[in-house]
C-alpha cells in the first residue's frame, strides 16, 4: 500500500504528536493523498517531487510560523523526522522570543 487515496489526514495513526498530525495533513494536501497510514513514510516515495516539496515547505512555514531551511524536506523526508525539525525550529524561535504555533495536547483539546 503506497498511502494514496485513503483519507485526508494522518490522525488515524496512533501515537502521533500534534506536529506530526499537522505535518501529515500538509503532506496529504501537497501530495493529494486522502490518507497517510505510515508515520515512517518517505515524502518522495509517496510521489513528492521538487514542486510538491516547495509547496509543502511553504505550507509548513505558513502553518507553523517558522522558516524551514531550503533542504529540510530533502534531508528529512520522513514524517517523524521532518516533524522533529519543525518542533526544533519552533522551540528555537521560542527561546529567541519568536512565536511559532506548536500546539500542546491541552491547547488542541480546547
């Protein structure tokens, strides 16, 4: 199963962080997937190319209020790894007084 045409998000994967769910949903949007079932999935193996990578990076930057390095998706094409990069950038921004949109479990429950 290649992850295509299955749903509109990654929320059905148990154990995902909020960031992983959001990044997974952005993957689905960028790759026109209906569902993402595998948290170890590789963006490029699911059909990503340079154009969808740029679109994904733009959407991540927009969603989280961060600036991903140009090679972020290339160097971390897995959902969990890319999400960890996003979290790291959010945390680094918070330490420098910048605001990112990393949600906590309590915030998402509201």
